[in-house]
C-alpha cells in the first residue's frame, strides 16, 4: 500500500499567513503567522521549524509545498525559508507550470488573486457549478463560477474589520471594537450602536448582493459557499449561504499540490 503524501499548503493573505499540513487529504495541523511585517527568511525559517516541532512532524518528510500569495514582497522570503527548513522549493499559484484547470473569463486573468482562484477551484470541485464563494477576510470578496465551470468574475468590498478600523480612526470619539452578532437593532450606547450598525449593514449588504447574484441569468440554482475568518459569525443571518468551509482556501491549494506534485 502506498503511503499518503505530505503537503504543506500556505495561504499568504494581507493580514495572516495560514499554513496547513496535510497527510493525504487529512489536515493534520494548521497555524497562522502575521503577514503585517516583513520578517527575514531566517526568522520565518525558525518559526516554521518551531511549528513543525510543536506538531511533531518532520519538515524533511514533505512531498511538496504549494503557496497562494497576494503579498508579493513576502514571496522570496517565504521561498528561502521553505528551502532552509524543508529543503524544498515551493510552487506558487500563478507559476507557469502550476496548471489550475480553471478557465478565467476576466479581461486580464493575471489580475485575479491567487486566493480567489483556489477558492473558486475548491468550491467547483466540492459543490459543482454554478457556485458562488463569499470570502470574509481582510477584503470581502465574491467569486463566481459559471455553469460551464469557468471563473466568471466577482465583487470586491472593503472588509468588515477594515471598515471598523477606519471608523474608529477617522472619528475621534469612537472606540475600536470587534464585530459580533447582535440581537438588537437599536443600540443604547456608543459601542452597541457601532456593533449593531456594522453587523446589520454587513449582513444586509451581503444578503442583498447574494440575492442579486442569484437573480442573474444562469445562477438561480448556484450553491453559495462562505469562508474566511468572519463567515461563521455572520452565517446565522445569511440564509442563502448553504455551506461554511473555514479551510476552503487551503483545500483549493491542496488540490493544486496533488495535481502538480503527483501527476
């Protein structure tokens, strides 16, 4: 019997780098590191080594590393850290030799972020087409897969936490708060007023966009999948969301790793 292969899948976002260690299709360990600063390759290498040690895995046992990055200035640093720690040169979504099998109906396909490509790919493979992915991260994005399985396009919206941060910075008397589900519409103090305003404007805005997308020709029966750090907090008030997949991006990266390093 063939032993399952081990892959390290890395999602480099604007706020965090998310690492997923897979044995076959099983997610054995995952961790997050900040991408808000620029570490040296040595610093990142030691962090990688420490995380592997914590989860009792050997970095030299990996069969491949696949990266989806939207932070170009970290790519070379991450590449060098992977070489130092794992002895492997990572493959990046967007490299010429990394074939996604996903046709992109964008005016300039190179403009589509690697995270959006792997989200669309994973959603299509898991739930079929047409499908719509809502990703609630630093930016809130919708990615649409058409009935013929193509990446059709989408929407990009300022992230909810970005909006909250901007509100507290631009209004001197408003505090920094975190988004949280609320039962009431009318706040009785500053914090509850902010929480209600941000939560319900986000929920109603996203529900409205989903309603419009489902009304588009060819998308009436589209499956809607939500991912990203805030998806679970909003999902109870978004009835059109059919699936919550917190690791959708990592699953898409894994699919490409299996295709790239095995076939």
